[in-house]
């Protein structure tokens, strides 16, 4: 009997492994090409802004070009609103079963529009688009299997999202932890396996292709940090407090700007909003390219170079306002790298102040910047575990593990105590509110039976991605009695309740999982 159960479990693992490998490999290939093109798009943008700074006469020609691009983006976003925004929040909605999407349109649109925004210097990152492109490729893999593969869709989207984040940041373990902590916030064997397999396949492909394209799979390089002693642990504590408070302010500013763009200026045509962001980006970029673009190179520079504190403060303000305005206007691009940049800038101010006051030696400058980057990531995105893993994997902080944990944990606690939600959660809530405007939810209950060879058979409840807002109220064995745990079996009767905005779609999802609805 045990032997038969092992064979049954093996049969269940085969689709996960095949889907994971396919999704991860495709994501690795596409993201590598995307990162290669993004590098040249950003280099081209920097050259254009240098030309405009040297020869202001060309600014008059740049303005109508930006106006034309704003008109184009307005048309595209009006026709395909799913292409708006950062990517991570949308993927959270897809993983949670809240949204549906067309994978090819999402893949191509996100790919091209984000590259276009990089050329214009819009201060948004590439990690959000990479996550959404990975999710799109995950959907494509299940579509290739046919209608029967649709039930695996959210699993493959999960694998693609983790692979996309891993490929964008060059941090495979971070990609796994990020999806579990930010998107699912729960553990199950199926989620763990699909993310590990997808990220592993993606990592192999990126390591093979990156040398071919002349780019590095890693996001940061060569950071050397001095170790802190126990008596110096006040440094990460202070850094965590500072960035925790900054995280609260950052989300507050985001809410205000979003309200300005979508409520106060709600009746203003979206083309004008996009054009205003592009013009502000142009003005800031001509003054200094550090004020715009993804913030990746700026962050790398902060690791090794001191700057005037006043200039850093100006950069923090401008980058924060421009990044959040670009996102609120709906421009395609991620918030992860820009968030890291403003966090590192804030920590740079703190580090310079501590050095000037003689509280820390100058060689601790980079360490405080790194601690601040990690603390900002933890506080603004509410992902303390992901931040710690990212610090170990991408920033080389293994000799300062205690300091990293303290900075990340303190920042997260301050954010939680102030009820400051994740910036991605806020973006997701904004998207849900917009999509469900004018619609009403309906509570329904169903009695469903687990059919032989159905998707649910042989799986635990926690391993199944049920329709959004659906709860399993009870599980009754066909021979009688209520079961509270264990694997679902053929004939098990489930009583489920759900708040749904689309009853027909909810029923179709249930049928795909269990096989039959009894009260039909």
C-alpha cells in the first residue's frame, strides 16, 4: 500500500518538475535578452541626456518627441490597461487568482514598453517587468499543454515569477523566498518544489547565456564590508530605525501622489499625466542623470563614493517624487531597484552624519549604506526574510549576518507597528479597486466531490490554489466522518464558501480542480 502511495505521489510530481523546468528555462532566456537590451537602452538614454546638457538647443526638439510618446502610451494603456504599472503587484493578483490575463500580450507589451521607458530615463526598474514576463511565460507553458493544463496555471505563474525575480537580481535563493514571502505568505511542498525547480532551470540558462551577451548574471559586484563587533550593534539598530521611519514616510508619499493622480486629477486625460511625468523626468535628467533612470548605477556608486549630503538629500526627494509619480501615472516599470536606490541614498546621509560627528570610522561608510538598503527593502516592501537572503546572496554580507538581521527586523517591526503595508500590496489594492469599480460581490456555497484522477485527488488542501476568496468549510469522507487533515481521496465531499465577483468563473475553476459540483 505504501508503495502504491509513493508511486501516486511520484505521478503528481512529474507535472510540477516538467512545468518548472520549462518555465524556468524560458524565463532565463527571455530575461537575459531583456537585460542585454535594457543595458543598451539605458546607455543610449544616458548619452542622449549628456547631449541635451551640452547642447540645450536640442531640448526644443525633445519636447514634441515626448509629447508623441505620451500620446502613443495613452493609446496603448487605454486599450491594454493590464500593461500599466510595475509588474510585481499584477503578478501577485495573478498568483492569487484575482486577475486573468493574456500571456503573449502581457509578455510583448511589458518587454517593449519598459525598454521604451528606459530610453526616456523614467526612474523605474527592470525587476517588475521581469517578474511579470516570467509569469506570462509560466502561463504560456500551461497553455501549450492544452485545456487540461490550465489547472496548473497559477503554479507555473508562481514558478515564472520566482525565476523572473531571480534572473533580474542574479539571486536565485532570493527569488524563491520573495515569492513565498510576498506573494503566497504560506508554505506547501508544491509551492516550494515549483519555485526551486523553476529558479534552478532559470539559473542554469542565465549562466550559460549571460557570457554570450556580455552581461553578468549578478546585480552587484565586489562589495567588501568590515565586520561589526557585538558592542557596535547599535549601528544596525540605528540604521533599522532610520529606514523604518523612512519606509513609513515613503508609503505615505506614495498614497498622496496616487491620490493626486487618480482622484484629484481623476478627470484629467491620462495622456497629460504621462506627458507631465516625462517632462519632469527630462528636466531632472538634464540637470543630473543621477536623478532619473533605474537607480542601479547610482546605488553601485554609493557603495564606494561619498557625496555631498545636500546633493544626496535633493536626489532622494527628486527620485522619490519622480518614481512614485511615474508609477501612479501607470508607466511600465518596477519599483524594486528605485526603492533600493532611495534606501541606499537615505543610509548614505545617515552614514555621512555619523562619520562627520565622529561616531563611526570612515571605513564603515559602505557598511551603513548596505544595511540601509536592506532595511529599506524590508520596511518598504514588508519582506524581512527576503531582505536578509538578498543581503547574503547579492551583497556579500555573510560576515555581518547579525547586523543584517537586526537592521531588517527593526525596520520591518516599525513598519508593521505603524500599520504601513507593503508598497506592492498598496499597488495591488489600487488595481483591484479600479477593476472592481461598480461591481458587487456575491457569497455562494457549494458541495463538491473529488473525482477519480482529478487535480485535487492525492493532494492536501494547502497544496491547492483554490479560487480567490474561497474557503473549505468541511471535508467529509465517503464512508462517513469528517476529516481535518491528510490527502484528499476519490469521493471526498467538500463544502466550500466563496465571495466572488464572477460566479461562473469560480464554478469553472472548482470543476477543473475537483471534477464535479453536487448542487448543480
